[in-house]
């Protein structure tokens, strides 16, 4: 118990904006693998992947923050409650001075994934004058970083209309030119003509959920996107292929491209923002960057 609080206090002392304070899911802290603690100023969010005692949770009450929330992720229907303060009705994540609306409520995900920070940073630094396709865009944080990095335009596809609505709000929140962003609430696997007609693209982001029910499953469907890339991209295009499954490594993506899009070569592999505290970075978020060979 002393160790987790020592780590949190150390990270909290230098925290600004949003940050992960403790990453038990990286399996580097035996006995604490089920605990994740995030900070979205002025709120701490404790996510539990199995039950914890009330006495343990009460040890967090000494932190000098406005709100401390607990999400019971291990339940079939995750529950969120306030350990200290209240559940904010309006909350914002701030990363590199960009703002993103959060939803602390009944949903499993709050609308912003901290592990994707290296991917967002790559887009910020590599999107100048690029035409970007953002597949499985969710609330569009990658679109916002691409536009902030000088992208000429971003096309966002996600089957969730509510998520894209938040994405539109996020673009407005950051004062971005909405003429440079498009939002399509479509099932990607049934929208090839729409995807092609808006292209061709210089950068394609593929960031799917591991399992989206009947709509998308990584092992069943990822290759279907990969084999269509040639039809939707320009020469020298770059693919940002993301995978967040503990059971599949970056080699899975490399093999898919080798089989279904051999015209693309591996440029680099980018790992989760928390890779330094993960026992095996391949078990977390992997981003494999591919470039089209001309």
C-alpha cells in the first residue's frame, strides 16, 4: 500500500493537465495489477478491474484534489461513484494545451485515452499539409492533433454518432477550422465507396477496438482494411496501424501488411505512453508505422 501511494504522490507533484498516476495494468507491480489511477485536473479517477476493500480506497482520501472517483470496471455494467467531492458534470482533459471533453458517467470509457499520447504526438509533428483519414475515430483526439500539426484536412469515420458529436465539440473547443474536418457516422466495413470517394489520403490512421461485436473483430476484420489501403492512398503515404490487444503483438500487424499490403514497409514501432512501466510493452498499445514503397 505504501508503494502505490509513494508512486502516485511523486507523479501528482509534477502533474499538469492529464496524466496516469499509477499503471498497475502494466504488470510491473505484483498484487496491484487490477488498479489504474489517472488524473484529470482537478479529478483523480481510480479504475478497478477487480474488487478492492473500502479501507484501501479510503487511503486515497488524503490527496489534496477536488474530486476522487472510483470506477468498478470489473462489473458487467461498470459503476462510477464519488469517493471524495462529486462527479463533475463538465470535465476537460488537457494535453499539450489541447482540450478534450470528458464524460464521467455510465459509460465504460470517458472519451479520452491517455495511452495514445505518443500517437497523437506523432501526428502533431508529421501532419503538415497532409490529407488524413482517421478510421475508428471515436471522439477525434487524433484528428485534432493532426489539424493542430498543420494537416490540410482530416476525414473521420466512426460508427458511433454520439462519439463523433463529441469529436465535433472537441474541434470547436480547440478553435479549429471545421472546414478542414469531416465526420461520417458510418460502419467502416460497409463504407468503402464513401472512404474512397473522399481520398486519396497521405496518412491513414487505423485505431480499432479489439472487439466491437458483430461490426468489427481484429482477427476477423483488420486484414480487410489493410488490403484496401492501396486503393485509398497516395504515393509515399504513411499508415498508422494501431493495436491494443494483450494477446496480439506488433508482429501480427507486420504479418498482415506483408500478406495483404506488401507495398508498405515498416518504419517504426511506437508503444503506449506507459511502456516504461509495463513488464511487456507488446501487451499494451502498439502503433506500427508503415510507409508506401514507390
